[in-house]
């Protein structure tokens, strides 16, 4: 057994020495056809805290597991984003999306920027960085949600410049593979959709973290019209959650009551809520 372990370590060191020649520049392919620096960026994005984006016929919902307030970001009056991966890189992608949205507003004041246009602009920017030229790939994956023609859309942008549109739901981050995407039902109302996204995020937590509290944040975008322009109503909710707050595939009553209270400020909060909950955006 000792000899086998020693041989495996020798092979591992040999592979590392072989890779050194191919991971110095982001524009160099290795013999397997891989760009190693881009692979490293994907690993960084996949090690970030889990984030989920989902859409129904009426709303778009973003959910992230993080204690940082800036994990859920408003991009424009009709778009918002979250990310998984390196915080600085994720914030950089959000800033690029905001800059692009501002340019779209200036060039076409009557046509608000669409999620598709923002996602493709971000894809071009990330692909340019992945090609080198003194830059490195972004170590983050962005999830972008917004409205186009009064219907919500959901996109994700990866380190290599891949922009993908998702019909219903997408998960990114270290526990993304644990999110039961098949359990999502887009034909539900606003309250059921938000509660379902939170339940999916809680169920996807790693088993090693079952005895620890997690901070979940939710941002809901719903189309809202006024006399001057179309905008998305934004509502945020933030709470410390424990495994006991998930009963089967449903939220425990105190947690669900606090979430519903954030969606409807006039609803009474549950008296048995063991921790504080917070609505940090107003509709």
C-alpha cells in the first residue's frame, strides 16, 4: 500500500510539473485542449457560496447564502444580479453590468436595457479577459435576472465568456450540484415561488454545516408600471436560518411567516420567530 501511495504521489508531482508549462499564459492550450488558467477560474467560481436564480411568469427571484449585504445587487431599474466565486471579481462583473446598463439608458432612453443585452456585453468582457493581454479570467460566475417585454428572464455568465439563458432556474457555487432543480415549478404565485427558492437553498446546504446557522438573502423582482416608465419592484429579505427551519421540503412556520411578512408588510409577523428577520429593500 505504501508503494502504491508513493507511485501515485510521484505521478501527481509529474502532472504538476507538466502543467507548469501550460498555465503561465491564459492563451496557451495544454495537450488535452484545455486552457488551465480558465480551469482555475472555474474552480474559484465553483468554490463560492451558493446562489440561486429562478423565474416564474410574473417574478424573478435571486437567493444567496452570504452574510455580505452586497451579494444581491441591483443593476438597473429592471435587472438585478448575484454571483458565486471571488467577491472582488463578482463585484467587478456587477459594476460592468451597471456601466453597460447606464450606457444603454443614455443611448436609448425610451428602451430600457434587457437582460440579454447585459449578459452578452458581460460575456464579451469576460472573454476578452480570458484571452490574456495582461489580464486574467474572472474567478466568478454571475447570475442576472430582469425583465424583457414585461416577462422575467434569467441568464448566467461564466469566466470564459459563456452567456447562457435559463428557462426556469439555475444554481451556481459550491453546493450548486445539491440543488434539486427538477423540484422547481414555475407555474406558482409569487409567495410560493419565493418560499420554494428559499427551501431549495436550505436543502442544498452541505451536511457538515447542518448544525450551523446560515444567512440567506432573497431579492424579488416584480414588474411595476407608472406613468413615466416601467420599473421592477424590488423586495429584499435577509435572515439567519438553521436546519430546523426546513421541515421536509417546506419552510417552518416562523420562517415562512417572516418571509410572507416581508412580501406583505401589512401582514403580522409570527410571534414565535426565534431570530430577527429583516426586509432590506422596499417595494
